[in-house]
């Protein structure tokens, strides 16, 4: 990966003036996306904060081609664009050496939930696309409703912590592993707090011919409830406590890309955010213990995956 | 603010034919606190540049040159990610 100095000198693909909240983590992804590659990229985005806040008519933050999509079908939209490109190339209407890349964005609601079917279809059909899910752990744009990516124990407007439940009582779906069950060459989980890991994975996803899937943890100020200057720190702590491991499946090799030197207790991440504030009441200690158990359990699973899909001997 | 197109002028599909037109929207007006960058303390590690969500840390030839107050929303991330030993950016109340 190029260093930051080199990246900063490369052309921009995404402009300021967008209406995402102050401190929103999402823009870091498109900023880097256009910097890591020389390919021309066509983007489609499912509705959600990202699409809504960057394309308020007649304004757009996109400096490169961008296609709107409904909530549930960004993967189908980008599949169609990619298929048209392949066809026009065959017909000789686009020069054979004109290399384009196709990227779809969706939030976790638009990807884990309502867009899962179109994503699965696109991955199975084998389009040359990169699907990027920015995972802020809820339907943020419509006012913080729980999704299947919302962490266990998080309070949202549809899983409100109170006398009856201590927040959401279901475990987060492991979408990256669902994606890689489509036998695709590249699937990865990363976070906006680790720019080098993020940039490297974006580049790998773009470089392969065929479908790639990348799930990026992206912090949300109103949804997670923390001061806006803490966006990167809160996300970094999700990685340092092991809640959000950085891993990839790359051409049949499974790798955990970062191992915290000293895995901090998950409570250190939870306590930074208002959506988990209720868990620190004495009666809900068991919920924090359960989240820690889930984290430890998941790291064991990752270890099995590394053993099952090792790097080939040199 | 540029002129809105009438129905005869709007491209097919409602396409927007001015890439980056969002730059007409000066989000700097959202700011409550402003980041103040100290050129003498800065070591040009570019962490603020990479993590700013509003592309508001200006660079030239791989070096920081200042903050773009037209768009900076004052989130404070740049000041937070500046290395502990450097702290070249401080947040100050907007007048
Ligand atoms: C079919 C359909 N149902 C509901 C909506 C309303 N809607 C717009 S954005 C959104 C939430 C998107 O959530 P997510 O995908 O997690 O992205 P985020 O808002 O968090 O960026 C919803 C429910 C819609 N646009 N289309
Ligand atoms: S609600 Fe959250 S995800 Fe949406 S723009 Fe604001 S910070 Fe970003
Ligand atoms: S305060 Fe926020 S928007 Fe302004 S320059 Fe710093 S990181 Fe960018």
C-alpha cells in the first residue's frame, strides 16, 4: 500500500459539501476508494445515509459516475451496469482495453437485511464488482432502528433498553462469512479507524476479476451516542477489544490481519457509547458477560478458519 | 447557487451533469468549534488528512497546508487523531 503522502497526492473522486453528520465515518471509505486505484470506477449506492446525504438534487458529492438505486437492490443495479459494460465491449462499442470497475455501497440495513437477496445473486452470478457494506450497526437514516448488524445489547428505537429488555437480544449476523460462502475469491472485514487495512482491502477487492465483498465498520455519532471527535477512537477500540476483528479470505487463504497486542475487555468499548449505557447498571452485568463470551467465541471460530484455510507452504 | 434546470433542460433520468456540485453547499456554517492548525508543531504525518470526513484538511505535495473552513464541520476528529506527542490541532469555540 502507498503511504499517506503518496495517497494524498492522487486525484479525488469524492468532494466535500455532503450532508453527512459532523464526524460520520462513512466518507473516509469513498475518499480512499478513489485514491487506491487507477481504474475508472462506476458506483451504485443503496439508499441510506450515504446515498441520501451525498446526492441531494441537484447536488452531488460524486466526482465520478454514480447510479442511484433503491434500498434493496444496489447489488442488482451494479450487476446490470457491469453486464451492460461487458456487452458493449463485446459489440465493440467500448474499446476492448478500456478497463472499468464497478462498486456498490449499502448500509447494514441495505445489505445484511433487505439487500441480502440481491447481494447473494450478484455474488453467485460472478459479476466483476466490489460490494462495500458500511456497517454502522442500525438503520441510521430513518432514526436508528435495529438491523441484523446491531450488536447484542445495543439500545435502538426498535430495541429500546428499559424495564423489559436490555437492548437488542439477538446476536449480530456474520455477513462477511455469509458472503464468502458464495466461494468468491475475496471477502474481508475492516474498519475506518485502520486506514491502511481499509485501503489495502479496497485495492485487493478492485484488483481481482470477479465479485468481492468488504464489510467496513463505520461509526455513527447519533446512533452510537458519543462526542463527534471520538469517531476514530471508538472504532479503533472495537478492534482493540476484539469486538470487530480485521480479517480476510483471499484466494482460499483465511487471515486475521490484526491481533491486538493485549485484547482489552469488551466493556472498554461498550462504555464509550450511549447505546450501551444501560448495560452498566448492576442488573445487566450478565449482558456484558454475554457479549464478552460472544467475542471470545468468535475469536475461536477465526482460529479454526485460519487452520482450515492456511497459506500455502512457501 | 446555480440555476435549477427547467423540465426541458433536465437530462434524461434526472441525471446530474455537474460532478461535485455539492461543493456549492458550504457546510462550514455547521461549525460550533473550529480546528486551529499550528504549522510549527505539525509533523505532516497526514493522519488528520486521512480521517477528516469532510475532505477539509488541505494538502500540497504531501504536506498539510491548513484547514478548509468552507466545508469543515468542526467535528474535532483531526485534533483527536493528531499524535499524542504532537497535538498540532486545537479546537476553539467559533466566534
Ligand atoms: C423499500 C424501502 N423501505 C424503506 C425505505 C426507507 N429507508 C430509507 S433509508 C433507510 C435506512 C437505511 O439503513 P441502512 O441501510 O443501515 O443505512 P444507514 O441509514 O445506516 O446509512 C430506510 C429504512 C426505503 N427507502 N425503501
Ligand atoms: S446518522 Fe450516523 S451514519 Fe448517518 S450521517 Fe449521521 S453519523 Fe453518518
Ligand atoms: S474538525 Fe472535522 S471536518 Fe473540520 S477539519 Fe477537523 S476532521 Fe475535518
